[in-house]
C-alpha cells in the first residue's frame, strides 16, 4: 500500500523536525495529522540509527562487564593496605 502523501511532503516534514520544530507544529504547518509526523519519525529512527544504537549499547555493556571483572581481579590480587576500606 502506498502512502497518500507525496514523498516531498514527507521529506519536508523530516527536515523541519530535524531543525528542531515540534511534531505538532510541523503537522499544523504542512496540513497533516500529528500522528503522521510521529509515525514517520518512528519509521526513520527504526532503521539504521536504531540498529547502530543497539550495537553501541551491546558494546558498552560488554565493556562494563570487563571493567567489573578487572576490578574484582585486582581487588583479590592487591587488597587495600590498611584494610579499612
């Protein structure tokens, strides 16, 4: 099923949102429903940006686990000097 809105309208809406205009204002200015703008934003974000963000989150979670393992190992090998910690 094709969209009832021209591609140029969608591109203009995306441009206005990227410039920082609220979705409701963009919808009003272009004469479309606000939900249409929200749906277009969600569809655009669900593509490559979302995949990259998920990959980055996975990478950071692995780094956190590695750091925790290093801290635990160092704590076993080199306990605090005076034991008050």
